[in-house]
C-alpha cells in the first residue's frame, strides 16, 4: 500500500510518505526497496537548480530572490512549493508566469499531432469567455484585466487538459472525474475567470473562492486516486485559501443571469474592446464627433509609444511619461515624452523619492506609500511627509451649524474670495487655511472678473481669458494668454470649438484664425445659445451649462452660486435654503452629494489625496508650465472605456481632487449607472494600487490615495422614469449631438 502511494500518480510523494516506505518496507521486503531504489536511480533526475531560470519570471524582486534561495537549499518539490507560496504570497496558478514555467518544466507538452483540426470543430470548442461576458446573461458591466483572444484560447486549452482526468499544477496533480459530464459549466467558469481575470475595486487577486473550490472538488474530484489524507478541504487550503468575495472570484457571478435584465440591449458599448487599431496606435473613445468626409466611428486611433522595448503598453503621442531609471534604483524615475517617431525621448531625471523614509503618526511608524485615517480624515505617508485631508470631524455635541464648519474650524459663511491658484473659496478664512496669504486672494468669484483687464499683449496679439485651477504653485497660474492670428492650422485636428456667434470650428486654432471669440469647447448647442446661468460644483457661475461642461465641471443647480454645502456629503437644507435642485433623472437611484455641493446626483465620486511636492516637481521639469485640474481630468477620461460615461471634477475647498464619473444620457438606465460605477471603481483601484497603467502618466503619479462613493439603484428601479428637461438632458445633447463640420 505504501509503495502504491508513490507510484499511483505522477505527483511527488510527500516527505512523510517516503520516510514511511523506507522504514516499513526495509524490514518486510528489502527486495522491494532495492527495486524502488534501482528504478528511481535510473529515472532521469531533475535537479531543482535546473529550474532557476523560472525565478526570473516572478514579478516581485523579493519573490525572485526567495525562489533562487529555495531551489538551491531545498530538496523536495513539496518543500519548494510550500516555501514559494509562503515567500511570494501567491498560489500555484497556471496563469502566473513563474508557476507556469515550473508547470511546463514538470510536465513538458506532448508532441504536436500532425492532424489539423477542422476549423468548425475549433470554433465550436472555443469558450468565448470575453464575448459571453459582454451579454446581458453574463456581466455586461464587468471589467477584466485580460479580455482578449489569447485568454479565450488559454481557457479552451485548460478545459482540454483538465478533460484528461488530471489537473496538473506545479508540484501537485489533482485527479478529477470527467469534467465534460460533472459540472461542465462550473469548470468553464473556472477556466474563464482564471484567464480573463475579473477586476474588483478591493482585490487584484485571480483565485476562485474557497467554498467554490471545495464544492467542485467534492463533487468532481476522483477521490479513489487522492493521496492518503488528501481531501477537497485540504487541497483548497493550498489552492484557494480565501473565501471573502471581495478578495477572490465567486463563481456564482458567472453561472447566473445578470440582475439587470435578460434582453440584450446596446445600452453600453466598449468601442476599444477588441482593439480595432494598428499595433502602434492607441484606441480612445471618440468624444469629439466626426469630420464631414469620414465615417463616424465610436473610437479614434492615435499614434503612440511603447513604454519599453519589451512592453506592449502604449501611451499617446506628446504625453509626458514617468519610467524607471536604467539602473533600476528604487524610487528613481525619468520623465520622458512620446515623440513623433513612436519612441520615448527628451528624458529628464526626476528627483528620487525616499521610499525608505517613513512617517511618525501618533507615536506609530507608517511606511512610505501607506494610507490610514486619523479621526475622520484620510492620510498618506509620502517620503516622510504626512499628507491629510483637513475636514472638521463632527461630534455628538455639534449643532447643524458646527457640523458644516469649514477646514481649520472656519465658521460657515459665504463671502467668496479668489485665490492665486484660480480657485474660489467660500471665505478668506478657508483660503488662509489652505496656505494662501492675505495678498494672495481677492474678494469675489474668480470668474466674476475679466483676467485681461489691464493686460498689454505684444504687437499683433490679443488677450483672451484662459481660466484654470492650478495644482502646482511654483509658477504663476495665469488666467489669460496672449495669442496672435495663426497663419496655418492642422486640417486633421479635431477639437471642435464654438464661438460666441454660435458657429462651430474644427479646432481652437481655426476659431482664432477666423478672428472669433470662444464661447466654449465642443459642438455648438441650441440649448446654450442664450445665457442661462448655472452653478458648477467648483463654486463658479457659468453663463451656460455648455460652458461648464467645456471646463469639465458638472452642474450643481441653475442660477448663480449662492452657497457651499457640507464636505461630508450631508444634505443641509438650512445652508442651501435658496437653492432649487434639479430632479434625479433615474428612478430608484440612491443619489450622493459631492463635497461642497447642495444637490445630490446619480454618479460615482472619487476623492483623491495628492502630493503638492510632486506636482511642483513635474511643473519645474515641464518648463514651469503649471499642472491644472483640467489637465488631470483630460488624462483620466482616457481611462473610461464606455462612451455612455464621462469624467468631471474640481478641486474641493479642503484641497482634495474630486472626480465624478457620471452617465451622460438624458435618462440613464440602471445598466449605464452600474457601468459608470465600475469605471469609477477601476480608476479608484488603479490609484490605490499605484498601477503603472495610471501612474505612468506624469501628473497622475502624484496621486496618493482615493476614496470612492457610488450611487446605487434600488431593486425596483429597473426602468428610468420620465422627468422634466434637466441639466443632464442638456449634457446628453452635448455628448451625443456631433454635427459634421467643415
């Protein structure tokens, strides 16, 4: 029996089994021990050192070092596997490059079969994980990290391998029944989820949940071939030790129909998935409209640069990118631009970040990059500097008046002042709290004065307003610019601009060439021909809703700005008593109120903590050009892949960057609301995990942490209700109406 335990399967016997066989069989059957020894000595032995190259495929440097140490010091596969799981913090999954390397070495692929499968058979065999994930019977708003043809093929190959009766994993084989008959849909869900890697806001893991693992192995594991002492529970302790659905993949999501309905409706689309652009171009959602002589596609292809020789990650031309230095020193980067040649160029060194420098908070050490809370404020430690939000934490004794006190315990008042960063603050006290001296702000809204008053431009140039809110403070945040009449404009440029006469131009350059005055960026809208003042979330009054949206600012309410709401998201009627809020455009929506706003909206909100020091560094390296809120929002828009959602934002009065991801249709459906929520979760996750996908863009690498608050839909709110013409209806007109221009 003990001998059978060794040779029953291809799995490596455990250390206790080897010891038991030697002790028991040496006295009862020396010939058997001799036979076994002769067989094992004649069998081609594999030294662990031969697999050292697999260690280089580990993503984390500490895992690479631990892997090489284990292969040099451990003797059995079981010891090596347990050590790798402990040191690397990852499970032995076949889609992990390091584990995949060990798996291929342990189980070399079979020789290729000469017969070529019939194309129809191949198509029928494919699982089409990604196409199924984009229908209403699956998860139409789900986000995946690897949704492509290769993942489909990988899932199909997994099913073929598992159908042979054994799931081969690094250092472990699991005997199973015929999966084509035993829970076939569940096995397909396992293969698809492991390959296409669903994204969730709180987890970047790619393992199925323990309860699902135990369930499928209990029903489909071939227990007569299990090792002695092996059970589904023990196997899953190694393979899938987590059962928190926020940190593992629950299979029921992919085995049951979506709660959003059974009819397939084109309520949301993903124009860039699959990628329709050439390999050296970046696919972006088309939010600009179309030229007259081109077919209107929901996407545009823009030239890009690869982040490195071996990288497939593209960034758009003219973008400023942060990349590690050649010596690979921790915390050291270069800032490069994506040039016309398709390569990164004009690289400059960025001062290294002291990653080993922590923060001392309330007597405790916090590591660089960590986020934490003190009272009700969110904080981050960045290179020894503790950066926190500055909201006042309410207590039980606070009255409603105390609950809305502004940062630094400034009393509530609305006597607006305009600071030199271009931001309007509700009072001088709040401006001082944010670090501005008395000579650095003036009374009144920033948009209430003409920035060109008293400005003398060079000959043949004229002054035009250029309102912006600056995040860097090492150079002047000018609210105007002097421009001449350009002689030549790029005919291929497509940045529609509407002049004050209601005529749309191909770009701002073409508008200036015609000697016109800019009303707002974007296509001209009939709804914005007449002045109808609105108050934006940034506390500024705009002449029309089109002007606000052109500034990437969503509207709080109609009419001039009269008040500043609570920073905590509370709705305080006594503060906003003079404000009439527009109706919520989606039935059953649980709305949320942006910080400092009066009116609730159906959207997702991110509140981002950022480093002033890093923003200043990037400004200096970029010829002292200030980093603005508008710049940040334009880059974040590139990370929203659904045209039915768009990005708006502003700098809050407590110095956090507030980003809104909202549906832009007149009457958004529950599906669109969920899609926008998922897009916001994606950005939130990219920020909090410091993903290179996001922080490679130079201004965004100054982000430290993010908090998300998303609207949700009541279970009964499956259909939108009719509402009166609202500000969001005008927004829908702006987004969807794309007249063809000359």
